[in-house]
C-alpha cells in the first residue's frame, strides 16, 4: 500500500492594524523568525558595524560624580555667577533633556586650569564633593577615579558635529527621535553618540527604514523601543551609496531639521506626537524616506513596514554573505 500524499499548507501572514480588529491575510512564499516575508536569517549581536559606511556608536559621557559635576536649573545662576566656574559650564544632554528639551548643564573640566580651583569657591566645593563620593565607592574603578575628581568618569565627547541617539524611544513614534548636536554640547551616557559632521547618519536614523529595522530586530524596555549598538546599529544593512544619493539623504535630513525649526519652542516629544505632527514635518520626512528607501534598493518609495522589512532582510543577507566570504 502506498502512503497518502500530504500537501504542505501555504504560508500566510496576518497583519493587524488594530489588535482588537480583524487581521489582513496575505500569502507568503517564506516567513522568517521575525514574521516577515524575507530570507530566513537570524540577527545576532555584532562588535563592529556590518556596513562599511557606519562608524561605531558609543555611550555618551558618564559622570560618576554623585551629581556634583552636573548643574540643575536651580543651581545654574550660582555657578555662572562665579567667573572662574562659569567658563567651564556646558550644556548637558541626557535622555530627558534630549526628548523633552529640559535644561541642564555640567562642568566640563578637561582643560581645567588648576589655579581656577583655588580662585573659585564653587569649583573647590564641587570637586571636593566628587572626590568624597568616589573615594568611598564600593566599585574599585570608581575609587580610582577619585584621583581626578574634575573629570567625568568615562568620556567619549566627539570633537565634531555628532548624532545623539536616545537609548529608549516610545513605542508609538513614527520615527526614531534623534538629534544633531555640536561638540560644545556634552552628551550623557543615557544616550549613544556617533560622529556625523555632514548629517548623513541623521538622515538614515530619522527614516522609516531605520525605525522599521529597530522595531523588527531591536529589544524593548516594557513596550518602549530599546536602541542597541551591538544588535540594531552594528547590523543595520546600509548599502554603500554613490555621492549623489548620499547628498540627497543629507539634504533631506536638513529639510527635517528646518521643519523642526519652524517651531523651536516644541520638544522632540511634541514634534513627534503621533496625533499632532505638523504637516510640514511629515512632508519633509516623506521626502527623506523616498531618498533612504532608494538607497536601500527600493525601486520606488515604500508604502508600508512589510515592504521595508523585505528590503532590509534582503540587504542583510547580502551583506552578511559578503562579510563571511571576506573572512
């Protein structure tokens, strides 16, 4: 007797625009572990970027100071009233300051003149407090930092215009809320940073293509999107582009910044409130998306997340295969 033949059921993808509503069903040739109709790949942590056009991103500067190198708004008038301390005051941007435009400053003393400490009651008191905080720490690395109380415990401040990337972004954002900042603004370790003198990285990370990648392969903190340098950034399958394409992305990114600049009183959280985005800002993002989609290999602008997932995993498989072959 012959065994009955069995037919493998066709793959199907179900999409929900509303979890309480009915799904949309679409046939699929293959479905990978990310529930995308795309090559069957598994994205793992990587120490260096897969794309040759991406620099490393690192954590911002970690004070390890007990709060004494940081300056709260209520303490700012006292510090800047001291002429010797005032010349070392810099704007400081942690995650809350970045997203919600909150004011905070720090003492950035990498070029400290030791004579200023003797002249300044503010500097002397704050540096003594930093030393006292560090010297009693349970961590040996922090105790070692007590020898240099004027310096942040870990420093990574760029010397050029840079991209400031928050560790976490709200789950309902249409775009990942990054900022382009000058080197005079000190970035805290609740953000990541990468040198971006021409704005190319700003354009890439402000695109729908990037936030699709983030949502697909990145982690979560509760429901918020959690950026990772080893998983999200280092695996971003950004192809090498020609100078014309690169400049289009740079120019479109500048357009996004110009649209934000029309309402300088708004924070990033307000600019990117999904229910209240300014139409001009949306149009500028649409123009940026068109340039970035084509850079990743789309024949025309993508219309949804599914199309972008297919392109991203195709590029990832290509770059990963090339990386393996070159090793």
